[in-house]
């Protein structure tokens, strides 16, 4: 049976179209809870944290530190436990 995964995406930031990944606050393999701070990103105006969209285990990171990402881009995946 395949485990369900949830994509971690850069959310809509209003007038801002993209951001730069500053750093991940969790490592691949770590258990995370929905709403928990997961990855820090920086826009031209501010730095903010993207929360985990679901509970589970951080299965992958597709947007490494320093990568520029756009709204809706996949940052990583959370596997359901």
C-alpha cells in the first residue's frame, strides 16, 4: 500500500510572486505536525515561515537553501504516518 504524501508549496503571498529559501527548520525524516514551522523564506520585503500543511514525516526537500521559488512551487513533501 502506497503512503499518501502532501506537497509543501510556497503559499500565495499577495503582491509578491516569489521568495528565496533561507533554510529548512526540519530535516528529511523528521516527524512534523500540521501548522508547525517548516521552512523559512525571504521576499524583497520580509522573511516569513511556511508552516507544514499536514502532519507526517518530512519525506523530501526539493527547494534547497538559496533557491528562488515562485508561488505554488513545490518545496518538499510530507509523507503520512
